[in-house]
């Protein structure tokens, strides 16, 4: 079976087209993965922002949630202090009580 030059050229064109399509597909997959990574980085940044609070004196130091709760508990007569104390000293089964307390604290904050 002898292939003509035109047949060989056509075969190469088909192979090149297939490779170009594969490259386009891989580029689109790469773009989707890049978008996904960026979305995950944003989510991770939001998670860290929610769990780390900048100190009040603005020195750039960061505090964990536990350190923040300790600072709140030092202000015993504040609504936030009372809420943190109740939350720390009640069982999780008393969730309704904690929600009621949160409602009272929110009302006091107004």
C-alpha cells in the first residue's frame, strides 16, 4: 500500500489538528485549575481572617481566638464577657440556652 504525498500531508494535518485540540483542552483545564486554586486561597484567607484578630494597639501582632476570649473574660461585667463565660461553662447540649443568651447579649449591645 503506497500512500501519495497528498495522503501523507493530510495525515500530518489531522495529527497536528488533534494535537492542537489537545493543547487547547489542556490549557482550558489549566485555567480552570488556576481559578480553583485562587478560589481556595480566598476561602483559606477568609478562614484565617475569621480565626485571627489584629490587636487593638495596631502593632501588627495577631491573637488567636483563645487569646481574644481571655481578653474578653478580663472584662467580667461586659455583655461579651458574660457570654464568653456562659459559653465556656455550659454543655453543648444547652445550645438553646446559649442562643437565648446570645440574643440577650445582642439586645444589650444595641
